C-alpha cells in the first residue's frame, strides 16, 4: 500500500506530466484561459487517465507480450492498440456522462474529444510500459499523473486570469506570457525532484 | 477562408495558391508559434540539433502521408468514427517511422524514446487532418501536410540551435566551445580570450525550451503585429 501511495505522490508532484515532462501542452495552453474551463478539462483528464492506464496495461501484458495470448512478440502493434483504446474510451466516457449526468456533460462536453489527442494520456501509457508497472501500480500511476496534470492546469489558469490586468508588452501578451509562466512553473517543480520518498516509509 | 477557395480549383497545377499552402505555415500560420500545435515534442527533443532533425523529418513524413491518405478516403469515412479512423492512419504511419528509425539509427531511436510514439498525438497531424485534409483533394492536402511539417521543423531546429549551442557548446554534435582541448574554442586553455565563458546548463533543462519559444513568439509578433493577441 505504501508503495502505491509513493507512486501516486511521485507521479503527481515529482514527475508531474505537465510541468516535468511537458506532456499535453496543446490543450494545456489552449484551455487555460479561465479557471472554470481548466477545471473541467483537468477532471476529464484524471478520469480518462485512470481508466485507460489499467486497460492498456492488460492489453500490453496479456495480448502483446511474449507470455501473452498469442505467444509471440506483438509489441509493434502497441501504438495502434493504445491509441484505439484511448479513442474508444473517450467516446465511451462521453456517452456515459451524457446519459447519466447531463450537467457534467455540458461542462465537460467540448473537452472530452480533445483528450484523445492529449499526449499526457498516450505518454502516460508509454511511460507505464517503460517503467514496467504492475496492475495496481498502473492504476495509482494513472490517478497520480492525472491529478498532477489537473493541479498544473488549474495553477496556470489562475495565474493567467490575474496577469490579464498586468502591463505586458503587446507582442508577448497571451500566448507568449503563457509559455514564460509555464517555464517558470517548470523550474519551480524541478525543486521537488530531490525528494526521496523512501524516507517516508 | 483561403482554404475553402483553394478547394474549388482542381487539378495538379502548382500556382499561387499551392505555393501559399507550402509557405504560409513557415511564418504567418506557423504551427508552433501561431496555431499552438505540437508543443510537447518541441520541448522534449530539442536539446540537440541531430535529434531535432530526425524528429522534423519524421513529422514531415507523417503529416504528408496522413493528409494524403485521409484526403483520399475522406468521402468514405463516416463522420461519427472519423477520429478513430484518422488515429489508426496516423498510428500506422508512426509505427512505420518508429521501426525504420530503429533499423537505421538505433542511437537516435533510444534517445527519442517515447517521443516518436507521441507523434500520434502531435496535434499538428490531427489538427491539419481535421482542418484541411477532410475537405480538400489529396494533392493539396499533401502540400499542406508538407508545409506544416516544415513549419514545425524550422521552429524545432531554431530552438535546438539555441539550446545546443548555449547549453552544451555544440553544433550538430560538433564541439564548438567548452572547457577541454577537444573543443574548437578551448576556454580552459592558458590565456584563452574566452576564459570567462561558462556553458548555461539551464538551456538543457525542459523549461528553457519554454523560454526560447516565448522569446521567438515575442520577436515574431513584434515583426508581424497582426498576430498580436488582443484578448
């Protein structure tokens, strides 16, 4: 259990998908103009990451590996299968949310399709493979990674809301400022890298 | 939109409109600094010019062929499942690139690791398929794909140039400036005129790419004021 909590904290803060690996930057920069929309997208990312990660883990272990169903090394199909899982999961989540919670659907609606091409999701799955996580670990990694991404987009949206009232040079306004801020936040997050989680056990 | 006007004229001619498709993404409609697409890989792979060049070539290949194929199939793809169809086309092309790179240059393959796979979710590819290839003929879609791939590549190389030169003192892996006799300018040599020089290690870290892109956007928009964000 302690190890799972460790993975959660590590993937949320120390190896933050948005601010340490800079994954999912397209939607991160495009949707962070207000806190409200950033909140919706962040929630959707947590949701999709936590669902796709275990499914992709199962596919990678039971279908593609040498010890899997087909008994041969099929890892060259990994990218196609992973992205198909992500795309169909996003579609499924969209339909379920639309049926059971129309109010959530209305606030998330536009962002759900965007998530398919959010590299944090595919990147998360690929990192999970390269780190050789097990089932429970991949769930924890998915939740933690999603939570870290959620925090990052909320933080930049809050800063961008405030900075609109500042006197920024015209060519740097908007996008340019968002890049600078993300860079500075990335530097701040690097200071968490030295934390040794083994010390907490 | 100019894109819609292009669609009406058919045929394999190369006129003003076709040239525009190739040249526009290099500056006024650049995928990275204007459309804000494909940032992730721009940050991750730009610590060296060699990796950036490999990445740029891979992306040009994928954007060109995915636009071509999607455009050729555009009337046969049902609207509800178009995302999945597009993703499968892109994923197939990326797998081809990945395996080719693994065979041809294993070093680059190791260094680029997951980022070759992440071309699938590079929004430039999806974005151009949605915005252009689904409504235009294959020839022009391929041109648009090449143009956007090149626009991405140019920015990638520019970022990599700054980061590699100031971070490691190298240019395409050639040692230019640093504190050992291997470098062209040896700052550690006795009485060297560059003795004060220290490499800027910040440039190798991820956040530096953000700063470099921000400065590039600044210069680009100061030069072309019509791009300035008014909101």
